[in-house]
C-alpha cells in the first residue's frame, strides 16, 4: 500500500465502548453509530444461532439496539458495555424461546378437523419422529450443516455459553456476568459442550482422507 492510499484510509475509532455509550447519553449520535457498527455482527450471529430464523434474528437485532436507545437516560457504566448488551440479547432470546414453546404447544396439541368434519387427532401424532428440514441440508456443505445440527442439540445452558464464547467472542468473565452464573460454571458448561460436539462430529475427522486434499 502506498502513502497516498494509506492517507485516505478511514480512521479506526479506538474509544472504549463505555465511553462511547456515555457520549451517546449526552447526545452524541455518532457514538451510537460506532457502537452499532462495532457490535451488530456479533450480536446478530448470536441471535441467529439462538433463534435459527434469519428474519426473526434481524428483528431481534433491531430490538436489542432499540432497547439500548431507550435505556440511555438511565445507563450507568457499572459493567462492561458488551456484558450489558449481550444481557439484553440473551433476555430477548429467552423470551423468544418461551413464546416458541407456547406456540408449539398450542399447535401440536390442537385437534384438527377430519375429512368427515369431526375433530381429528392432535397434529403431533402425524409428525414423523425422524423428520428434519431438507432445504438447508441440500444446500449447505456437510460439515457446516453437521456442526449447526450438533450445536442445536446441545442443552440450552451449554449452547448459550458456546455461542457467546465461540460466535460472539465474549470472555468467560463476560459470559459469567451476562448469564449471572459463576465463571467456573461457565467453563464447565463450555467443556461439556465441546465434549458433546467432539463426540457428535468425531466421524467427520475419521472420514477425512489421509494426506489432505489432492
């Protein structure tokens, strides 16, 4: 890169998150834009892996930053900004999960009308136990699909820690503060998650051709 091109390179704002949030609280709209640009990708990836629906993840991303805006009058830097931000995202995911379970319960247990007009059996009785969506499986590479499925199978507590650590890049301490559990518990859940993923995906390693790709 020559001197002229480097001279026109955009400057990187190295101001800390907490300072930017405090600046936004005093009316600096540009500070908020910097925070959004800095964190929207990580938050979106966490939301997408949690709710597994792109349109809903995009809606929740907007809600996360809307709540940041609404909270600016009472914001105090008592914790790291990322901890606070991901606490908002996590709470939205928890609420979304509860709503989804309620909707599934209503949908699967609701009797359906039979061809003779009588109420039929509950919808749940007609769903094959081994049915899985095939659209993504047909399009995505095998490893990516298998990893996504394996992560989805993790217990909620382990999946949450795994996503915050591996997808969003939070430290164990930040995750501890976000989900409000001891740091040792976070590390334990992460270890169990990795063990389950290794077990679930072990065949991919063994199936890989020796000597690498030709």
